[in-house]
């Protein structure tokens, strides 16, 4: 599933091609995504310039004067930019945003599992931050306010495991399954430890690890799992340097102990029993 680094990599690849460019038309070949693509979307976007392409958590926000197009990549989605004659759309190529320029530029949304979303939030409906999908999201991990004290305050009284608290996205947004495992390893914190048991020192280590892991992942193009590629077609290489994720039974790169796997909330977690003692 594309996580924050993959979405940010996509945004950075798309932005130079779409910001400031005017949408000529929207081609919808399949409306049945996680929620149906709005019927009025083509009319809302036609002849409108893209003012900015932003990210909030795992959502891409296409800003227009009339409102905001909200895109989520779901489990297997990706955006690709095509210049000139685009290849014929495949069975999983559901939406094209065609731009009005000499390069015959288009952005194509591909989603084999159709768990992604493409929704419209009209400007008359108020600030995009109040949209139900965005309103409960936590602070961005690269926000200057996100630090050890912030994480410590957000975990007080929480009996759920620290891994689950990270995944729910209310304390800090965008730390998905892969990067939660990697961040907890770097901070030497057991993933099943109740969040309320983290003291200020461990919260400081974890906040720093989260920022470092996410920044490194963005720098190498994210993680390529199953169907994800960047908007420029490039794959991500973070998994080549992973310390624990998907390495069950292999020796820890730090201490040599076998990496273990456990399931938390129906998601696989990987950790080192020696480096991450409870």
C-alpha cells in the first residue's frame, strides 16, 4: 500500500507537469473506485488551471479555484504522466486528466484493486481541512511542532500498542506499516509496548526516527511493493535498506538475532527481539 513517502514522491514527480496547467477534459473509464468518481467531476475540472498540488497525509490535493480534487492511491494505485501520444489505456487505467498544452500532456490514474479514491470538495463547502477524510488526521511528521513532547502528550493514557497508535494517524499522520516497523526498530522500541509506557526519552527517539526514516524513504523514491511506481515510472529502493520489514528469520543487521514477525491489527509487524526489548 502506498504510504506517505510514496505519495510525496508521486506529488513531487507530478507537480512540475501539472501545476499552472489548464485541464482540457477528464476521461473516466471506470467510476467504481472505493467510492464512485463523482459524475459532475468532469464539468468541475474543465478549463480550470491546477493552482497547486499538495499532500495531506496519504492524500494528494489538487487545488483549483472551484475546489479541491482529493486523490488517494488505496492499495495499488499510481499516477503516471504521459507526454505526446500516450499508450492505449489498459484495463486498470481508470482516469485520465488531459491538459490543454502543446505536449499533449495527461496524468493517468491506474489502480488494479480499485481501493483508491478520486473525490471532489467544492470551494463552497468550506475549507478542505474540514473534509471528513482529512478532519481527524494528526500532525504532519515534518511539521516543526512534531517532536518528542508532542508524541509524549499524544500517547498519555493510551493502552493500545505504540505500533497501532502510529498506524491510526491521529497523533502523527502518514506513518504506515512499513515505516512504523522501521522507525520503532531505530528507536529501540518494541512494537507491542503500550503507548502510555513510553517516557519522554523514548518519545524523543521515536519522533526523530520517524522523521529520519520517512525522509530517507522519500529520498530513494519510496518502497516498491506490488503495483506501486512513481509518477515518472521509477521504482523506489527503500526496501533494499530495510532493517526489519519483511526480514523474518533473517539476522538483525545490528545484533545478529533473527528478526521476528507478529500480527497486530491484521497487519504484519517485524522487529528484533534483542534490539527492541519490552
